[in-house]
DNA sequence: GCCAACGTTGGC
DNA sequence: GCCAACGTTGGC
């Protein structure tokens, strides 16, 4: 069965719009063990939510894993990995952190419980709920 | 701009 | 191996 994920990025650093313009990107630069382990568990075709931290604080788009984990070319030392992500579609309606925190089905998300993690798993139930709130179909 | 939460580093 | 100090992230 396919897994689902959420990646976090500040829009000032690399926005969803830029991601779409690029047609995909290598998700490099992750330097946190928990996030790295999540990158390693990603498989091509897995669904990935794109979350804007900072000014937006909302899930803004749906992407998918295009290539599984490989050694991060930007890491000078250490055992770090990158994956390749490809945009699928923007949300019809961004799903804000405020909405997530107020939703009984979503308030237990890792996004809420561990706000500092930048790559995290999303359950199938959470995934479907956010797609619904985002007025988006896979 | 502040601060809480979390991870990392380094002294012991 | 413990823990205090420090740095970073991200929400408010």
C-alpha cells in the first residue's frame, strides 16, 4: 500500500509556485535524522503534501515522489539523502494550520504534535481528509 | 520580536 | 552517559 507524506518549506526559500515552474525538484538539504528516515521510506508514487511554513502556514499542493532516496549531493559529510518530488496539482483551497488544529480528524497530526519536523508521515485517513478540505482529488 | 520545543554539542 | 548551554525552527 502506498504511503503518504508531508514536506514543509518556507515559501520565501522555495515556494510551491517555484516548484511548479520547475516541474519538480530534488528535495535536498535535510539534516535531521527523523526527517531523513522518512525520506528513506518514501517510494515512487507516494503522495506528498506541500506545506508552506512561516507566513502561509497551510498545505497548498499535492505532489508525489518521483525518485526514491539517494545520497544527498549537497551533503559534504554525513549520511544524508535526497528524493525527487514532482508537483501534481495545487489545492483548490489551501488547508491552513488553524483549520487542521480545529479538525477532530487532523488535530493529532505529526504536523501539530511535532511542529519542527520538516518531513513527516501522514496517515491515509489524514491524507483523504486534507484532500477533501483542500477541494482536491488525487 | 518573542518564546517554546526540540536537537546538538561539549564539559565533566 | 548525563546534562547544561546553545542554536534553530516555527507558531504566535
